[in-house]
């Protein structure tokens, strides 16, 4: 009976250490990410940018064309934790664009490609 109680105590101690260690690793992984993003295209020709920040650093939003020319640049405040922007792309020519979001040394890049919608051919019968 004494051996099984010692084994049980050792197993509980080991599992407790493993659980606390895994929890600490999860917290470190969350701290390593300074922000999360979501980029969505709408039917009206807009790109919706959603940023949730987990740091107290300014955030830079850049939109560049394929030649590297900056078409849109915004620096948000360091205390803004949620940033929502809508970029109108309907007047932009077809081509490839790069959207960069930078905060606290971390950078996320999304590549966008705009296409001209070919007109549909309709047949009308009278």
C-alpha cells in the first residue's frame, strides 16, 4: 500500500509540473505575437483591414503598388488596441498590390490582385 501511495503522489506531482509548464509556454506564445490581422474584400470594391493589437506600439499600415509606390500610409496611435480601416480600391487600376502592417518590429504582408471584371454578354429576345 505504501508503494502505491508514493507512486500516486509522484504521478500527481509530475502531471502538475507538466500542466504548469504547458500553461507558461502558451502565455509566452501569446506574448510573442504583437497583433492579429484580418483582411477582407467587399463586393463594393473596398478592402477592409482589421487589426487587434496586443502591444503598446504604433502601427503602420502601408499599401503599395507593384512598382513599390506607396498609395496609402497611416500610423495609428500606440494606445489604440483595435484598428478598423476600409480602403477604397474601386478606382485603382488592375494589378498586384501589397498591404503591409507593421507594429513593434513584427510585419505581416498580404498580396492583393485586382482584376477587371469582363462584361457579361446578354441575349434579349423580343
